[in-house]
C-alpha cells in the first residue's frame, strides 16, 4: 500500500468534538423526536446500546432505520447471544414454567439442565461438567445468586423465578422470549395428547381384561356353590 496516514499525534479531537456539538445543537428537536421511537423486540439493554445509532438512522431516512433495526434484532437474537447466557436464561425460564413453581433448589435446576429424566439437556453447558457451583458462577454476571429458600419442610440454596423475570427483560430480546413461550405451550399440548393416549390405552386394556375377570369370578362363585353343597350334604 502506498497511501500514507498521518501519525496519531497529529489527531486533533477538538475539531471533531466541536462539530458533534454543533450537529447536536442544530438538530436537537429532530434528535429528541427520533429518540422517543422504539424498536419492538429489543430488550432494555440492547435498546439503550443501539439508541444513538437509531437516532442517526432515522435522521438519514426510513430505509436506513429499517436496516439498522434489522441488524440490531439479528445481532441480539438468541442465535448470537448464547455465549452471553441468553439461551441459558430461557432454558431456566422454561424449567420454572413447566414445573409450575416460583422457586427451586439449585440441585433441581441443575438436574433439569443436565437433561435428567424427561428433560432435554441445555446446550449452553455442552461438554462441561455442570454442577451447582458452575451454574452459580455463570449466573453471577447477571446479578442472579442462589439464596436460601424453603420448599416444603426443607431449607436449602436455590433460585426464585422473579430473579430471572427481571433479568430476561434486560438481556433477552422479547421476540426470543415469546418464541420460547410458544414452544412451552406446544410442549404442553403434546404432553396432554400423550396423557390422553395413555389413558385410552389403559382403558382398552382394562376393557379387554374385564371378560376374563368376569369369567374368573363366575368360576369362583360356582366353586363356592359346589363347596356349599358338599358341606350341606355332609351335615345331614
């Protein structure tokens, strides 16, 4: 490359700062109106981060704002934020909702995230030996810490649903929360259908066994009648 760049020591930020201040002053009313508009689907934290860009995009024109909004939604979606824990927060929300509880012991949350029983393992800890300590360390940056809770007669360390609700609003896009809730509803429907099929199967099995049980009862009654007859004859 033959292009020569000026050394950093020659950079004069005062000029740029003055231009930015003048730009903000000349367009204060337009900036104020643009800042009042929001982008549906972004969580609170993402909205604050992208607000300066959105203001400039709105001033540039509708097409630029649409591009900026699409980029922000994509960059903050769960497929790009799993490393930041958004996927984990949604997995834990799912556990609370499907268990229909507002608090759980740490060991119970860990067991569900591992995929014990009928649960599907969380992909967030793929390849890692998940335990209560690792879960606590992962959730700490989000301000979520295990506390002493009581479930029945037992008191132990655990988590509360309200802590995750507050965190979801800050770190997880609303579109991802809505998608997970729809998934939870769909899973509930599938479980209801499975239970109905199981009940139907058990009913059919019971109906199939009914004639056999009736025949067995008839034979037992006949045997009792015969025994009663024998005892009556012997008593004469």
